[in-house]
């Protein structure tokens, strides 16, 4: 599915909220949509939020082609825990698959362990696997 990996793009300053020191995820999505063709997953180290939530690990346009994941809070050092690169990678992979799932039309799932379960804490991310449950797979025709 991944056709190209680009590291050059800068997150748009216009999405930055100085008061919160965070970027608005919906504006990042709009930026990706405007500037890129095809299905896009943005990964940023910046902290993201959306209206009504303190933060988001990621966001996607449902059945759209753009999604974004923030590594900021997936990193245990954010929570004053010891550095663990493998854990960051594991969590990032899960959230990337989750957001891509939304672009493919999958909603949040209640099945324990399914990658499409909603995560509001890193504990939630750690509890789920990086795999789709049977029902989610079925929905995608897999
Ligand atoms: Zn979600
Ligand atoms: Zn599921």
C-alpha cells in the first residue's frame, strides 16, 4: 500500500495553536489533502489535538485518503517514563494501521485487541494488537 516515503514535508505553521503548543489535526489533514495525491499517512513528532479533545494520537478522514499520526504522546518519555524506542515503534505502527483503517471506512471497534479499538491513553494502545479482528477484516473484504 505504501508507495512512497517522504521525510521532507514540514507540518504547516497555520495549524499551530500557540496557547496549547499543539497542532490542530484537522488542519494538518486539510494540508495533506491539498498538497498530496493518493492515500496519505502523515507521521509527526508534534503534538496534535482536535476541538473537544486534549490531544489525539492521530486522525483520519473517514473513507477519505488522508490521515495523520503523532508520535509525541506515544513516546514514554512524554509521560516521564524511560526511553524505549521499540515501544514507540510498536505503538506508532498500531496507530498508523488504525488511522489507515478509518480511511478505508472502518469505524471504532469494541472487540478486545482489535487495532480499531479507540485509544484515549497509551495504556489503551498497549492493550490492543496491531491486527484487525475478524469482523473488521470482513468489512474490508479480507
Ligand atoms: Zn480512531
Ligand atoms: Zn475490529
